[in-house]
C-alpha cells in the first residue's frame, strides 16, 4: 500500500486526538502496517501545548491496552498540510478551524474521522467536562473509525 501520514485533530490535543493517535498507531502495527503508516495528533487550540494527555484518557486507553502517556500536545499549523496525507478532525468545529488554515491547493484528505466509522455518530464528543463513561465512548468511536480507516488505506489504489 501507498505510504500514509495521518494527523488526528481535536481542540486541546489532550483527550480525543491523542486517543485516536495511540489507538490507530497500535492497530496499524498489529496489522503489520507500522512501516507504511505514520501517525501524529494536534489541537486547533494552544491551551495545553506540551502537556501529556488527560489522565482519564490515559487510564481509559490503558484498560484496553493502548499507551498514551508518552504523547505531548501541540497545536496544528499550516505546515501540517505539507506533511500529512490525511488530516482527520474529531468534530465539525475543529474541521472548520482546519479548513481556515488549509492551503487552497491541499491535495490530501481533510475530513471527519468518523466518516470512516460504521456508526450513526458523525462527531467524537468532547469528554473533557463529563464523567468517565465519556472517555470509554471516545474509545468505542475511535476504535470503530480506526478499523474503517485501516481497511480504506489498504484498499486504496497504489
Ligand atoms: P480534546 O478535549 O479537544 O479532546 O483534547 C478538550 C480538552 C481541553 C479543553 C477542551 C477540550 N479545554 O477547554 O481546556
């Protein structure tokens, strides 16, 4: 398959997108695709730059065997559009913010991550101000979309 460079984007880069980063990277490696898929994550906001993921995201992911504690938040930049073949937002608001900084000639895939999932939801809800179940729901959606994206990348023409 063609090399893919995938960037997951949410608001703070401490809950949803680092979860997607860790889950997708792990599942890609389990499918023997570590050498052909590069993964990163970023936030559209700068509030948490340099911070590790939220401890609730780290714990919920660890329960399912995904390590997130080495990740550090950064802000998405216009240069990301030169680096990544797929830039996937967790919700419509962050997709709008990405479109606002995207070069008009970006030839990669800029869209919602859940477009690759088989579920009725279109957005990964922000779990930051809610309870622990929100973090599990993020993992459910992220795993679902990750399997769909892995399948799509392997089916894509060379
Ligand atoms: P995330 O969640 O976008 O999934 O990382 C949030 C984290 C922090 C804040 C908002 C959302 N915040 O307002 O600080």
